[in-house]
């Protein structure tokens, strides 16, 4: 992944623990979407969805589901592994 992708991934990681500005998320989304149009950069798709803010139209769970399916499609994980990870995370609450 190039520097843009790595920086976007860091921003996604910050979303889980810190307050991140909506403008910063939108900026990275736009940059990643422009790369999708200009290159074969499909690994950016999960990052774009992970940076999607919660709205009445797109609830966070919708974006998370798409990210999960993307990473399964890229053979990063499997549905059972993703399910187990989700269960582990939920058990911590």
C-alpha cells in the first residue's frame, strides 16, 4: 500500500480510540476514491467504507459489514475468522 493508503489506515485506527474530524475523513475518502478512478487500487475500498461517517442513511454497521466482505474478498480473512473476531470484540463490552 502506498503512503496515502497507509495514512488512511492510521486514520481508521484512530477512529476506534480518538476523535477524528469529519473533514479529515472526507478528505481521505475523496483522495482514495480518486485513486480508485485512476488506478487499479481496489484495496482502498475497505478504507473508504471504514471512513464513512455514521448517518441515518449509512449506519456504522452497514459500513462495517461492507468492510468485512471486502477483506474476505481480498482473501485477508475468512467469514468464520471474521465472525470469531467479532465475537471476541463483543465479549469485551
